[in-house]
C-alpha cells in the first residue's frame, strides 16, 4: 500500500496553512467553501474526482459535524484531509487523539495521521496508522498516534486518510504535547538561527572561475567556518544561522588578492562575533585519544596572520562548550546527530554559494565527527582543495549530484550513499533494471538469479553466463567508469553494489549484452523491468529463520530470526552437534546478547568503540569494552558463521559478538566493512547521506571499518558452483561441522 502514499505525503508537505488554533472538531465552518476552516483537502484534481470529502451533520461523534472521506471514482488511490499547525512547542512527545468510524473499507485502509516537518518542509517523522490498517465496518472508536518531538519540528500536520475503497468519518481530533493540550501551550520562541532567512532562496554568490589564490581563500575559509561552527560558544548557542553567515563572509573572501587580504577579511568577521571569555577550567587535550583534530592551516602560521592565528587559538583554548545547536550525540550509542541543518529542498540545482556550502558542510562534519578519517586513502585537507573547482564548475543538477557523491565516496565507507528518493540521482542510475541478478564471481560478472521470468528471460540467459560487455562497453571499463561515484569501504563491497546501482540499470527499455557461456559468445537484447523488481531478496525464500539441515546440524538465517524464537530454537537444536548461522543478510532482530549468549559459555569482551564529543570536536577515544556470554545452559556444539560482502553493519557487529565464543568460527569472504550506528547528513538540494558514526574495533584494537570482520576460513563461490546450483559456502560449513572443524 505504500506505493499509494508517496505522492500523498509529498503533496501534503507543501499544504501549510497559517492556523494557530485547532479546528479538530470541525465546528468552525468556512462560509465560502462550507467546509471546516483551516482544513485542506483534494490536493489535486484526481483526488477531488475519486474521493468525496464533506461535512456530515447526521453521523458524528459529538457536536454538530464530523468530516468524511468516501471513494467515488478510480482517478486516485487515496483521499486525505490535512490541518497544519505552523508552530513549535517545548516538549518531547506529541500525541494525536481522535475518533474514527468506518464503512466497508477495503483494498487499503483508513487512519488518522500525524506528520512532523522541519523548517524546510521536509518530513521528520510520520505515522498514518499503516500498521493498524483499519479496514471493514467499525463504529466510532478513539485512536492515538504518538511520536517523539523536539525543537527541529517547525510544522505539525494532523488529519485523516482513506486508502482504497469505502468510507470513513473523523471527529474530535486533539493534539497533546507532553500530555498538555496544544491550545494551552505557548509557541516556543525561535532562536536567531531560525529567524534569519535572508538567504533562504539565493546565496547572492555568482558562479566564477577561481584562480589559485581564490582556491586557497576558499579552502582556508572552509576550515575557518567549520572551526567556528563547532568551537565558538555564540554559534553553539544557536545565535547565528551559520549558513547565512557564510554567505555574508564569502564576498570579502573571494575578493581577497593575497593571504594578507584573506587574513584581514577573516579577522574582521571574527571580531564581529561576541568575545569568548577566558575559561580557566577548560582542557583542550583528550588523554588516550586515538585520533586528534585536524585544524588544517588555521594554526600552522603558513597562511594566516599571527594576530588571527592567535585569536583562533584563544577560541580553541577557551571554548567551554557543553551543548551545540548544530551537533549532539545519540544517547547510549554515542554517534553524532547533525541537527538544525537546512536542506533547501527546492534547490535541485543550488547556486554557487550553496554548492560551496555543500562542500563546506560535509567536509567539516567528516573532519570533526567521522571516526575513521585515519583510514581514508587521501589527505582530507587535499580533498577539500581538490573539490572546490568541481563544485563551482557544476553547471546542472546532475553535475552537482555527481560531484557530491564523488566527495562522499572519498571517505571510503559503505554506509555512505545518496538515500531517500532523490529524483536527480535516480535518473543518473536509471529507473529500469535487467530482470535477472548478476554478481561478480571469480572476478567476472556472472548471472546468478532471476527476479522475474515474465519476459521469458531464462531462454535468453542462464545461470553461470558471463556478461562481457554492456551496450558495447567492457565490464572492466565500466567498473573504472563508475567506481568513483559508488562509495564503498572495500573492493568486495564495491563489486557487490555495482551491478544493481549502475551496470544493469538504464532508462532504456532494453540493454544490449555480450554474453559468454559453454556454447560460445552471443549478443542479446535484454528487455528491462522497473527497478522495484530488484528489491526482492532472492535468498529470502527460506521457510523460517531456523530449521534443521539434518539431524545433527541446525541452521539460522538472521534476516528471518526473532529473539522470541530463541526458546524454540534451543529445543529444536538440543540434540544437534553444530549450527550454521548464515549472516549473508541483515539481521531482523538484535542478536549479540540473546543468541550470542546462547552460544557463548563465558562472558568476555567482543568489541569497543571510538566516539567524539561536543566539548572536544575531532578527538576520538575508546569506550569501555562491550561484553556478552556467560549464561547458563549454553549451546555445547560448534558454530560456523557464514559471511560475505552482503554482511554489513549490524551483521558485522553480530558476527563479532558471536566469534568471541571459543566454539565459533567464521567462514566466507570479506564483509562490507561498514560497522557502527549511522549518522545522517543533509546537504543543499535535499541530498541525504550518512556515514558510520562510531569507530568499531575488536578488543585488541583491530578495526572492523573498511576491512570487515576476522575470517577463519576464506572461501568464495565459483562459477561452476553457480551453474550447478550449489551453495558452496553452506556446503563447506556443513562439512567442517561434521568433521568437528
């Protein structure tokens, strides 16, 4: 049903009315429309034709009216009513409480809905009762939606919807924040950072071709701007819209003819900020840190004047920041949360100033809060300088997006990419894909499975066929072409993602392939299908998350495992001598301290993290070791965990937890090398990306990032095995268990 809701959500994002009170009982009527005042409905002509939305004075919960939605036509698949509350309030939890009555709801569902938007109109959270999915005929009943709430919410949307057929009535909708009716609350006073909107649509920076001095100016300014963002107390308090301040600073920076002019421009700006007070208790050094901050050339004395360098150093020594408007850390996990960053959603192609902002914002987030800068291949300061021209030269939304993803790829982290539905990026990749899956086996692109045979594809290609060329280009050339725009921690992860991201994607209706098999080489045209076909997990056909391979060996597939299954698993595997845990997937439940304790007899450490802090940006230190195991009645047999490049993030962390047991071995090939909780980043043009926000290590200090988990038995599939339909890794695991390793 979600395919019906995407356009609905996008439409409502822009349906903001300037109401300050709630007409949740529909009693206040607009005399012009004869419908409830402040409510929006029928967001396009198709919805107006398909769904009748009206007041009902006969069927109601209380008062004079209810509001109803009824399916009348087939022009649209959903009908919606929406009410916008464009204020922010103090609080942590928001509740929407309302009554709903349904009649013959089918082929969809009815529900209340609550959506929270940020200052750019971007959705932060939404709940439209999709899990409850009310259907059929039901009398009046009260329903509640509850969402976490914070100061990033700038607009609250409430309402109701009908997906599919039938009729639904709504009445008496109320909003509560921390248990208090919203009408009784005063809107929160906005910070200066929120009210400064001078540059919301235009940075006023024209595109230019920088000379060498201007490149130096822009590189140093990136370091200066980012340093103040995370170190100056006045900025940390939210007293400045730091994006807007950049646009106020840039003209003088761009016009600086030499380093002396640059120093004057930056110092003049710095002097306008509130003076930082002396902090006698501040400690700028973090003992035992694994990574120390990179301040670029701000303190080197090579570029900036002595006076400016001393002022920057004074801020560093006396920052005394405990909270920062732009950065916080997730409780418990410890990964950074970048907050209050404007997404500038309407800018598919940001102007020159915003393209510079995109580079600056990302570079500084990585510089101060990415825990694996020491594992990057290229010097991060050099990366900054090298990307100034490409960002300025980007002439279209496509070029801007490609430049951004190349920058993202510089940190070599499989967690990074462009996420969400970004129409520019989707167009780059293509909306269609081959109806079969192909993977790199023995360094060749091999057909390994089929998403659909509706186009008689199995008569065109067979399992084990090698793809030599795609639209006339060799596969090796295509790898070289695309690897710079496909972020990955290691080569195995890169090859994992290349086929479905670029190689087998296109907007065309067909793809011309040169294919080699035991008969010879042939050129064939492959009809394409929509990319959604590739979302199907071809390994997900396993009946359950656990079963017996034979009377001696059990099998666990974490993608279908639930912790609630563990008692059943213990009983089923009671007489077995070995277990295969097939971690070539993403676990559906958190297993390290449940199943992990079941297979580990002694409590010992299995991992430790590195994290930074608001007080000391750029410093990373180890946390305490994480331990598991030591439960009673643990499994007495041996365990083999199978991994490959599909094993990523939680799968890698879970493998680390399991392999810390003496009776566990790991078999397979290099994993994705992207562990630790992810931290989301928003860039101008609403480009959403993220990175691994925690450094994850074995207790001995061995990094899991980029290299993946430790492997005891290295083995990969073969083309022969693919043709014969064998799972060679599983067969090897069973063989080892039967031999007792």
